C-alpha cells in the first residue's frame, strides 16, 4: 500500500502582513460592543444625526432616473458631476480648484494608501505629527517606510524641528491633520501653516494635508488650508471626505493633487478597485444638488459642540489630580494627559469593567509613547450619557488609588 506524502505547507504571508498589527481602536471597539458600555473610544459620527431621508431620496432619484449609469462601471478619476461639485465647494473655501485636479477615492483612507503606493519605496522616510492619526501610521508601515515623528507643541509640528529633520533624514513627505487633529483635537494656526509650507518649498518635501474634520467647527475662525499658502501649491496633497459630514457608509473621499502625482494615484487606484462605486458617487452628487449640506453640517456641529461642552464640564471630576487637557474648537476628539504614574493601556481593562471605554494614547505615537495619555470621542453620546460615562471613568480611575482633588484644563480661562 502506497502512502501519499504529506502535503507541503503553503508559502508564508508577506513580511509586512505578519509584522504589522491591526488597529487598536478596532480591537477596543470589538471588546466594548456590549450595549451597556458608554464608548468614548470610537471615532464614529452620531448616527441619529445622519440625514437618512435626504440620502435615501438622492438614491431613489438616481436609481429611478439614471439606473443604467448608476449601476455601470465608471471612470477611475470619479464621476465628472461629483468632481465638479467638489471643485466648486473647495474653490468657495479659498482654494481655486478644477474638477480635473481631483480624484474620487473609496474614503479618504484609500487616498492615503494610493499616495503611499505612488510616492514611497521601502526604506523611505515619512515625517508625522506626534501623536499621529493611527491609520496613517499603518499605511506608511505597510509601505515599508521609516516613520519619524516631528517634535511639536499645542499648535502642531515645530517648523524649526521640521526643517532640521528634513535636512538630516531626507524624507519624502510630511503627513499632517492640521485642523481638529485626530487624536488631539488641536488646530495648527495660520502662521504655523505658512512656516510649514515655507520649509516644504525650501527643502523639497511633499505635504499630505488630511482634512476630514475641518467643517465641524464649533467656535473660532476657519484657518486656510496649507495648500493655499505660498510655495505649497505644487507640493501639497489635500484629502477630503464625506464620512464626517454626510455618512461614513458612503465611503466617499477625494484627493486634490498636482498633475503628475494625481495621475500616478489614478494608476494605483485602477490596480486597487478600478473606481469608487458609481451609485454612491451619483447619489452624493444628487444630494449636493437637492439638499443643503452646509445647513446640515451646521446642525451637526451645533450638537457636537454641546456634547464637547458636556465632556469638558465633567472632566475635572473624572480625571485624577494633575491631569491636563485641551479645549478643541471643533472636530470629534479630546486629548487628555494623566499624571506620569498612570499607564492608560494597563488601566483600560479595569475601566471597561466599569462599562466605559477610551483609547489609550500609546498607539498614536511613532516614537516613544506618552503612556499617560488617552483619547476621548465626545460626539457619539448625548450630554446625559457623557456625564454618566465620565462618572464611571472617574470611579474606575480612582479605584484603589486613593486619589483626591481635581484635575485641570490646560487653558484655565476657556475651560
């Protein structure tokens, strides 16, 4: 009797797939999916504020009037009507833009992946903020880049430190979320943006300016995009998204880039998914034509602002004495730093047992992390739920630690 040989093992996964972990935020959301948990960990828009009926009307109109087009393949660059509408919105906000300057992507996260494909070789250096948007760190790691954090302060990256790193490291690009940054909620002032643009122009550097939250402003004046500053026009890629202002399930984003780089991203997208779903693009176009997106965003921002205020009002009682935090002027996130003795990663399991959750700050750092930091999302819960969640958080953080006193806001006058 002949015994068949044992089958040979299949080839191994690519090294990048084995060495790069999943998103800690997604992992936390899986653990905290129980309905009784008040979850400050996610970056999810408030679903009750979606204009579900307006979006449904747009889909019904598209499928009733243009079903053959809506259900067919489309061009990689994106539906011309949507690109025209996006170009008009961008131009109205101070950055002259033509439809052909834009590439529609399947969420702005895909835009990041396309840019990494088009720009980065393994070993190239990428500069990022500290802390940085977590999914951007994943994209750059998958591309094989060496990610270096730029020192900064409450206003974002330090231009002098940026220039020093550009000279020393010869990076391909700087990635930044200058308005209501994820995770810190901070906004880079106009003067700082101009200085960053100047460094890029003098030293030869791409800037990827990610702006998913910029329209969600509660107070203060809008700050111009870095792409609009002198010297930045030929080296800045601006990313936008409907995820936070219309609905994330549409998976509609876009990038605005100089011609050669945009064309390279088009080729990369053809290899990734051919094009963003046609029906979603046409529905968004119809929504922009038939509904007032700006009025909808203003309503959403008003609700989010009240929820931010509810969180600010309860933080002093919830966090240990010596904690500090900022007051974001918009967006979705608030960043807090506990006393140095606290490790928010180690504390999270205890906090979750109290049916509340946050995201530890450590995963947001490209270099040595500040383990006493945490991110809180304030938009998904009502003010009453936020108050209860902060009560649970304070109870969990104080359990067995014998803490007393109150924490404080960095900006005492405004908090």
